[in-house]
C-alpha cells in the first residue's frame, strides 16, 4: 500500500473533527489564513521571477556543461554529476532536468543514479530558499546566509557520497 | 551577495551563449523564463492558499500551540535566542514536521510565518536575525523522512527498487541537518559583532 498517500487526508480529517469538537468557526479561520497565503505568493513573485530568469539564461548558455567537459575532470568526477551538483543549490528546475538526464543516461539504479537521488532527496535549492524567505518579509541585509548555505551543500554532497559508498560495501 | 550572484548569472550566461553560438537559446530563455516564473507561482498560489487556510484552522483550535509545547525541547536547542512561549515555536515545529513528511509546499508558508514572527522579535529591522539564519540553513538542508517525489521519479525512470534510497536519504539528510546546525553556530560566533 502507498502509505504516503494517506498522510494528508488523515491530517485533514483529524483537524476538521477537532475543529468541530472545539466549536471554532473553521470556515472563517480558513478564509483568514487563505488571504495570508495569497499575500505570500504575491510578495515572493518578484524574487522567484528574478531568480528563474537569471538561472535560465545561465543554463541555456551551457556554461556549466562546457566547463565540466573542458576541465578534463572526467577522471576525478563524472561531468554530469558535477553539473548536477553545481545547479543543485542555484536552480530547482535546472537540477531536476539534469537529474532526469542522469536517470536516462545511466539508469536510476546505477551508482550515479543512486547518488543523484540521495542528493536530490537530502538537500533543497539553497538560493531559492534564501531569496523567498527573506524576500517575503523584506529583509535586505542577509549576512552570511549564502556562504553558510553553500558550505552546508558541499558537506551534504560529501556525506551523501560516503553514506552511499558504505551502503554499497555491505 | 545575492546581487553579485544574480549579475554573474546574466554576465556569464550571455557571454558563454555568444561563445557557444547559442544566441537563439538565450532569446528563448528570456522569453520563456518570466512566464515559467508566473506559472510556478500560480501553481504554488493554490497550494499556499489551501495550506495557509488549513494552518489557520489548526492554529485557532490551539493544535499548533500544543504541538509546539511537545517539541519545545528541540526548538529550544536549535533556536536558543527565541523567547519561551512565543507563537514562533508553533510555526517552527510545524515547518519541521512538514519538511520531514516531504510536504515542501506546506513548509514554505509555515517558514515564512515563522520569519514574520522573528522579524517582530527583531524590532522589525531589515537585517537578518540569528534565528532567521538558522531557520534558512535548516530548511535548505531539509531533514526528510518520506522523499515522495524522488521515489515516484525513480519509478518513472524504470528503477527496480525505487525505495532503495529511502534509508540513505534519511541518514544523509539527518547528518546534513546536524552539520547545518553546527555551521550555523560557527558562523554566528565568527560574525557575532554584526548582530549588535
């Protein structure tokens, strides 16, 4: 059975019964919250748009692919996985596209396929989170957010590799 | 820093497009990307409206507060700066829970809610507070228990064992959340002066 398909319906029915029992005006509450939700997506649109436009220009130039192929890193690291790692913190759309290419070219059960799956599942698009979260509440001075976020992404790539390697050794 | 990255993406992008003879692709990207952004936001708007509404119900029944109290021993450790019994703990706890269940679109409005409360606590300044940076780092390392999207994607691409990666993702994301907390502490102590 697909367990995860039950999570959301179960949460919602539990919540609705609880709201009924607590005698709160759930409908009014929903509308109040929904208005805030609308406000958020309106507020973050310029931030999301600016990043998507910049990353898609960057992506369509094939800069990363050119660099990863010409640097002759092939012996050290596969150019496709390197491309994936470079895009991962910058653009969710681009990294998803590269992930699909990796699945197609090497198969999802190959070492590269497994490694890309682990990275995709265990980290998020750092730059997107930074721009959206700070953008939504109007923070201008973001201090060390990007440096710390990117450092943790690199650590995540290394951890993922070590854990997959240990797992396959068994 | 966002400014520099943003400018570099354009400069490098257009320069290399000329070099790689991909000027048509650049024009297409400039034409399509703004529309992609609006499409993405429209699809997210529905989710944000729905989940923010559901969360408001949970908040008004007192469920979020109850959950926050149960999990306070964890949020206290991660966010030592925040005052006890403040509404922000409820959003932080629920943001964490949504991330673990792989519900990214639920986690975002909750995270923004938490950021709003933190901004109030920071006298509405337009510079980031310590706890905001912690929240950002924790969210970008995303502790996951149920990586639903990746499993279905693996299935689509013909994996024999789509769920094989679940334990690996759980362990990796758990460890990288721990390192995120350590990095957060490290950067905070190195930049303590900036928070005055």
